[in-house]
């Protein structure tokens, strides 16, 4: 197939254009705000411990519950988007994460704050899959990879805003004004969604699909799970994503301030470095994988190895504190974790037919969040048990990485063989299609 044919717009393909960019931008704005709210606890961990008078393990429960809700909602949200449409699901998500952020601002106790983070996590879970679906409805298929990559970059920009802006508001005007004020952004994107967002362009209405019941959902999940590529994608996502997520969501700031003796401002700058590195590495990894498909596994395993090496060097450093240059390198390498986790979808995608793509992506996406929940909890428990010994607590990272790598090595051969079989079958079908 020639390059011209590959780039041609398929019959029935959405037209794209300025209208598509405008509508898609509204959906991305909802995701952008959701990421700000999701990561807001990462810059407020120490303040939350003081405000609610809780220890490390109770503090970690905030993020664990939020991620638990997020991970558990992935497949149900995909089904909701198919049945209700993107506009309705994004609107529901915006209402929920705004209510969660507002509730967190005014929570008088640990219990109500915990409930607020659960509501926030539920709303947050409705955004990313919806934005990916919106992109496929408004842009030609050939633009799909670029649109998805841009959505991910906007999400990291939300993380950057949380690190740079919300942290300053928190320490400038206080807990309640900072969180309540940020909740206004949720109200703004909700209004924009209700007024201007459209599920699809005029004349591009999808065929109505009848409800196929719970048995159909079970079959979809079972069929996707049977594919080695789906399971390999899950374990790649599991092994690569969690070190940076744990660092950014909760434990990075306390580690840098309490264990490494940095000021909050300096620690915030290092968290910012993780986000900036993520954005740059994401573009690089995307180009490499697009041009060299065989680079997927070396990139994923290389990122895991580099992360483990830098964490080991930081935790085992003989002085009281690791030197600044080592912390800079650590945070730069942590920035590669997010882009590496996206490689998991590149294993699940070719392993499943189009009608199972959403299910397979949901399964893959749960991997990193399960690992993050486990590590958040383990670090909190170990900190309480050891009297805030961060060296012991952060050693939990190596256990999860070892588990993930063992599963990746176990599945890689089967997934590669299955992918080759599908590729050969696809080529045979193409040859036999009449001109």
C-alpha cells in the first residue's frame, strides 16, 4: 500500500478541521481539569496530614481509594460512553470531580475528606476514555495516534499546573480557599461541555447498537484477557507507570522534604522536572515506536531498569542526603515512566479486533493503577512501621518491578508469536480482496 493510499481519508471518516479542533479542545479541557484535581493531593500531602491529624498509612489511603475507584471504573466507563455518548459521560464526570474537589476543600474530618476523594476519582475516571472516543468521532483515523498523544500531553500539563499553581495557592491563601477556588475550573468546563460539545459531526451519527446484556460484557472481557498481548500490555503498564505516579501523587514531596532535607520550593521544582521530562520523553518514545515497532519492549524494559538503578543509587547513597545532581537525574528518569506505560497499549491494540479495543484498553489501563495503589499503601505502612524510614519504605518499588518484569518476560514470546500470526493472516486477507 502506498503512502498516499495510507493517508487517504476513508469513506465515512470524520472530516477533521477547525470545528473538530474546537469541539475536541472542550473535551480535552475537561480532562485537563480532572488531572489538576487528581494530582492536587501530591502537593498537599504534608498539609493533609496536619489538617486531619493522620499518619502516613492513613494519608496514603486518600490516593489509594481514588486510584481504586479510577481503576475499577475503566471498563464500565467504556460501556457508558458507547451507550450514553461522550457529552453525557463527560458532563457527569465534570459534576463528580468538581463536587469531590469542593467537598475536599470543606471536609471537617478525615472520613468526609476520604469520601470526597472517592467521588473525585469516579469523575476523573470518566474523562480520558471519553476524550479518546471524542477524537475518533471528530478526526480521520490517520490522525488517531497524534490526537491521543496530544491528549496525554495536555494531561501532563494539568499535572504541571497542579505542581506550580495549586501548591503556591495552598501555601499562600490556605487550604479551603485554594481547593474551593480550584473547583471553579470544574464548573467552567462543565458549562462549556453542556453548551458547545457535540458527540460527532453532522451526518456522522453512529449506527444505534442494541443492548446486548451482561453475558456479552463477560464474553468481551474473557476474550480480551485470553490474548497474550492484552496481558503483556497490562504488565508493561503495571511495571512502568507506578514509580512516577506514586512520586507525583503523594510520596514525592514528603520524601524530598523530610528525607532529603529540601525546602518545599525546591521539592516542587523537582516534581515539576518529572512532569516536564514526561512531556519531552513522551514525544520521543512516540516517534521511536511509530518508526520501529520492535523497539517497544526494549524501551519498556530499559525504562524499568533505569528507574530501578536510580532509585537504588538514591536510597543507598552513603551520606545523610543524596546530592542534588542525583535527585535531578532520578526525577528526569521518572519522567520516562508515563510514556513507557503507554507502550502497553501498543501490545494490546494489535492483539484484539476493533470490537474489543475498548475492553482491552480498559484492562491494560488498570495495570499501572493497581501497582500504584499497592505501592502507595505499602510505603505508608512501612513508614509508620519503621518510624519514617524512607529507604525501607521506598524499597517496595523494587518488589513490584521484579514481579512485573517476570510477567513481561513470561508473556513476551507468546504475545510476539500471536501478533505475527495476526499480521500474516491480515496480509493474506488483503491479497485476496478483489480490486
